[in-house]
């Protein structure tokens, strides 16, 4: 798969068995994809819910998640993400929150992506047209021969591609 820009490595430990069951790194990747798709910057989202001291508490973070993820992130995942990013603190600074930002792809990942797509077509004995039809069949509405951005992302993820949102949009 194409290289993916990595967020800083953060340690995560919890004694709460329910939180420990959350794959926090996977939840963060999904949240980053969602935030990338929102028509606001991370700074604007953070500022909307920050407290008067300029930080974001758990309650504000949960409100932010509820507003912008449309129930794609479960409450227990949101709590785990907060604790992971805030490193055990009760407050999150904007600098901490920024780990939820995708970096715009760079490098030669495009060639690797095309090879991965070509391999998928060959493994499934499909032409490019048949591959497109397969992706098209996974969209929410079945009208016409168009696929929207959201459904395109979802269809590729459903086919096992591991591209992040900026790579899919590039």
C-alpha cells in the first residue's frame, strides 16, 4: 500500500477494560478521515468547543465529535481518543488536537496506488469498466452512473484498499 503520513507516536494505557477494548489507533484514523472531509479547519472546530482557558475538555470534545461525525465514532471510542491524545490530562491543547489532521500526500505513492488498483482488477478478473461498475454498485443511491465522494471512499475501503482520505482525493 502507499505510504501514509504518520501522527506522532503517543502511548496509551488504561485500566478501564471497556476503554482498553477500543482500537484507538484505528478510531483515530477514521476520525481523521471524517475531519478531513468537514468543510471547516481543525482550528475552527477546536475553537467552536474550547473553553475560556483555550483548551478542550472531554465534554467539549464529545460535543465536537457528536456534531461532526454523524455517529461514525462511538462515544466509548471518542473517550478513548480523548484520553489517548490528551495523554491522561483532563484538557487538550490545540497542539494535541492537531494529531487529528491528515498530511497532504507527497512522494511517489500514486504509482503504488495505481499498481494496487491494477492488482485488484487482475485478481478479480475485471476490466477497468467492470471495476468501476462494482464500485458504482456500492453507493447509497442507485440512480444514474455517478458516484459521490463519500460513496467512492466507502466503496474503496469496502474493497480492502487502505488509502487515507487525502490520498483518495488527490
